[in-house]
């Protein structure tokens, strides 16, 4: 996705918490133009992760973009893992 020619402003709110070894985070975005009165769309991002006793992190990340005046509605999900030494 390219940056719109009118620029981009991102207004967002984030909330996160942990329940034992499980971490949950949710971020809401509202994308607007920088130089004109235009709303591009909004996005909700969510992350759930678990850290194991053997230092591996297993996580699911989901992002859902709802277009108003720029691009198209898009939803993406990613399952990933990391390992610490």
C-alpha cells in the first residue's frame, strides 16, 4: 500500500494486558489525510501471545482495515513464533 499524496495522520488507541503467560493487545486506528479534510479508513489490530517455559513465544496477530476513501478493505492474519537464547 502506498502513502496517499495528501499525507497520512494516524490517530490511535491501544490497550494491552497479561493473564499469566498470555499477553493480549488491541489497537484501534483512524487514518485521515494530512493536508485535506478526508478520512481514509480505520483499522483494528489484535495480538495474542504465549511465552513458554523453554523461552519460545507463540503468537497470533490479526489486522482488519476498513476503507472509507482510500484503498480497499483488507484483513490479514499471521501466526508466528520466536525463540530466545
